[in-house]
C-alpha cells in the first residue's frame, strides 16, 4: 500500500452502471466451486464504464456496448453509455483520450463513436485478438469482429496508441498490464483525495473474485490472473480502493454524483461502512 504524494494531481473517478445480466447463476462467476455461494443462487453481473476527470482533463475508461449488441447477447441496457456522457456535459466527439482495458464486446463496443479520441490499448491485446488464437470459437466468443476492425482502423489512422507495459495517460494516471483474463488486459491507477484507486476492469470481475482468489471462468491464462490480483492490491490503497469491473455493489457502496444520480463517485469513501470482502460475499443470493 502507498499514499498519494502531495504533488500529484487528484481526480474524480465516476462509474456509470449502464446495463446488467440479471438471473446469472452464481456458479457461472467462479472457475471452481469452493463453497463461496449458495447452490442455485443468482449473482448478476452489471456493466460499467468509468470517467477520470479534473478541471483540465477528461479520461474515459472503456466504452460499453450498444443496444443491438445487448439484444443479441441477452443483456439489459439501462442507458446508452455514450449518450450518458451528456450528463457530465461531454459529447463523444469531445473525448480526447480513452483507455480500453481489453477488447471484449462489453468494454469496447462503441469505439467507432469516438472519432477524435486517442485510444490507449496494450499492444499484446491487439496482437492476441488479431492472431491465431481467434480460430477457436470459445476464445473469440467474447470479442466482436466489428470492435477489432475498429481498433485496426484506428491504428491505420494514427488514433490507436499501443503501450508495452506501464504508461502514464494523463498526469498521475497510469495503466498497468495485468494479463490473465486476456493477454493484453490492463488496469487503471488513479490518484484521488481518498488515495490510489484502481479500476480493475475484468482483471477482477467481482470483489469476491479477488478477495477469495477465485477467478472468473473466462480467462486465457490462470496463473497470470492470480498473480494479477497481487499486482492490483499493491497498486491500490485498500480493499475498497479496488473497483471490480462488474460487481453490482459498486453502484451501491459509493455515493451518487449530485445532479447525475446514474453516476457513482468512486473518489468518495464507501457509504455502507462494510469492507469490500464482506460486501462481496453478500452478492450471492
């Protein structure tokens, strides 16, 4: 654990819960049954995107997915995630930088709607989803060809920024490779008034995955994913500073943004007083 240096800029971190996969069996969220849920219980996955901002910078993390993709994959969309940026006074054409944690459909589904953004991606992610591994249908299933094509097109148009490891995106905000879920997965570390917050993306779907060291079953490599949990915890300033990518409790444990209640303030302390481990155990119901 570390603390934010006094010279480091501090940011607001906002989460938008824009969709859900309701009725998902709890068993489907863990690679192995280690007694972490009640048989027959449900544990929904929610869908988020994130914004990091101060009075000079606006960074989007992931882009969600559109309505047609939600219908095709049996997901419920509460709001169009790109249009929801209007709550913050921002249009898609205004976004200058966005980080894609990885290229699965639910994190990169609207890339083509950000015509002026520099798209920050790990080089290994592009190599993976355009390489021979995609000949296996079970590996390529979480990807959408249109999103991969958009990323390649962005590369040819000098819009895609490929990173090899850790990189600073805006002052003080860094990305860190955490392979396992996909070879090019990355997390985002943000300095806030409450300390270092880590947007884990799918390097940790739920608080239960990282707390119990029990991975989500969609993964490319098991040992790097488990090692990645150690990396995430070392980057964050505590349990509730790790923000998992799909946990419904994220939108419940932190306060809403005044004037835009669909957005959750992750730079503020958790409001329920529960440690993330205890809260996550309660998601199996």
